[in-house]
């Protein structure tokens, strides 16, 4: 007898099999178009399950990013901040766990929690619960919008985002021993037309931008470039937004700088777990080092021709015109 869970998951699989599909990227994996956005099948099934079953709490904090815009960094910073006063080092969410775990092990994606073909028990987690998600605003589980929980959104200059995405997918193609499916030029063309993992990027960014203007107490909007330029300032704003502001005393003691340093690219990428560890994502294993490439602003310069950069900038300008958002 199939359980209710299995029946639901079979329904999601059936639905996915009817969606427009496109082979994409260096790995040539399938992307499926669902409500205007392109998803790999693995998180899509989990997202559908989360939409039906995830119950948000007002105290939840959800980190939402467009893939490859700095998710790993944001997870590390928020995890270390929200848990900074935990005293017991044996607790899994003690901030020092971060020195033994990859940030993706510290803060799970909601759709990943829901995609094992059965529903996870998230009720037993003590608040404030910290989750991450890549879904577009329009596809967040309904209870997230109704619950009053807080969403921190991070995105990045599309040029750097594309370059980061390319390198990440290329590393995966190599790790999986695949012959490269798309070239960089092909991935560029598709990205411009809105086809990439999670794309169209501009729609993803704009929906969260508009929501952050409509409900600034619920959605905090950040750019990777801002975070890079003033990590401490952004972290203070973030801490306040999620309801655990740094006290004057903590600031005097250098707590902000301590967390910034602990989560810096240099520090995290040198940890044993991030040099040699791996995490499982769906049926594939990712080497943690692939989450740390360069961590700088403007590396697109070495990968895009001037024409490509201009073209992407023009698309961004057109899409964001009138919104008040710029890169
Ligand atoms: P690059 O490929 O440009 O180096 P995500 O975490 O969303 O997968 O995004 C990955 C990008 O964030 C990569 O960008 C990675 O190097 C960068 N990154 C990872 N950790 C970082 C950190 N602690 N500080 C700054 N950038 C970081």
C-alpha cells in the first residue's frame, strides 16, 4: 500500500514529467520550466512537497538566494550570528560547528529537506529555525508569506553570477566524468534568454526586490557587492533584521569583526572540511571546495568579452528599468 507521502511524491514526479524540459549547462542535465522558472528535477520535487507541507513559524529566518550569488557565505554569517550566544559547544548549532561543517550542512535548503520522497519532521526543531531556499518569491510555500517570518535575500551582479555558475557546473561535469555538454558561449546565450538553473535571474531578483520595498520588515534585500564592500555593516543590519542585534558591548568587544573574520573566504576555504570534504546533493556528491572559487567582485572581466558584458548589462538595465534597482 503506498503511503500518503508516496502518493504525493508520485504526483510531483508525474507533474514534472509533463513540464517543458531543456538540457542545460556543462553537465547537460535536464531543467524543467515551472511557473516561468527553470529548475533541476531534484529540488523541484522537494519544492512542490514543501509548498504543500512546510509550515513556517513567525520566528523562522529564511535565507533566499539566486544560485551562486553567495549562499555559502550568507549561511555562514547568519548561522554564526544567530547562534553566537550558545554556550554548549556540544550542541550541533553552536557557532563553532562551523569550523567542522560546511555551511550547507549548518543551514539546509527547505526544498532539499523535502525531497527524500518522504516528509521531514521539522516541528521538533527549536526556534528560531534557520533555513535557506533558492525558490522564486512566487513559489515560496504559502505559509512562509502568511507566517510573518523573515526572509533575507542575496543576489549578485548577473555577470559575476553567470561566471560563478559556469565554473561550478564545469567542476561538477569534471567530477562526474561527463563530456562537456554546453560551451560557455552557449550557456551565456541561454542565460541571456532566461534559461539557467533558477532563471530567469532578473525575474527572481525583481520579485524579491519589490517585496522588500513593500514589506521591508519582512524581506531584507542585499547584494553580494554590498556585502563584500562592508561586511561588518551588512552583518549588523542583518542581525537587527532577524531580531538578534549586536549590543553595544558586543560591538566594543569586536564580536562583529570576529564573525566576519570567521566567515571570510580565506578562513572558510582553508578549513579541512572545505578543502577535502564532500556533501551529497540528490544523487550527486559535491566537493566542498567547489563552493569556494575566488570570492571576489568583477572576476567576469576575465571570462566575458566586452560585447558579452555590454549585452548582459543592457538586459539588466532594461529589465530593472523603473524598479529603482541597479547593479
Ligand atoms: P565565485 O565563483 O565568483 O568565486 P554560492 O555560495 O551561492 O554557491 O555562491 C558561490 C560564490 O560565492 C562563489 O563565487 C564563491 O567563491 C563565493 N564565496 C563562497 N564563500 C565565500 C565567502 N566566505 N566570502 C565571499 N565569497 C564567497
